[in-house]
C-alpha cells in the first residue's frame, strides 16, 4: 500500500509541475524550478548539485539561457541565490516567501 501511495504522490507532483510550467511567467517558472531542486536540503541554504548547470535549469523552466541569467542576477541581488562559480546556493525560506508573494499563481508545494 505504501508503494501505491508513493506512486500516486509522485504522479501528483509531476502533474503539478507540468501545470506550473504551462501557467506561469518566466520568473515564477524559474523560481519553482530551483525550489524543486533545492528543497531537499537540511538548512536554510541548499547547494544545487554542480552537475546541474544554469543552462540545465533554464531548460527545465522552459527559458532561454540569457533569460535565466537575468533572473539569477535579480535573485542574487534579492538575497535568494548565492554561491560562486558553478555552485548555486539557494536560500529556500526566502525563495518560498518570494514565490508566495509573487503575483500570479501561488506555488503548490511541488
């Protein structure tokens, strides 16, 4: 029964992720994508694995690399993103607060 519950939960998350990609603006898609990648950390700051490039994140969010770079720089100035080189660190509570306050559809916990 736990396995079926797990599969149902994974399917629900996938459907919600697809919906968020279809129904939101570029900044929200980007924020939801990095939230999905970063929310598994144990502390406020979580490092996205260095093998995931900014281009990979842009592709996951259906954005061009240049648009993703602009959003990354904005989020760095807002204290949501940090790190240097290929290490992208995410302040998860601050990101979640931004997602919840950003105009448009609210993040659904995907």
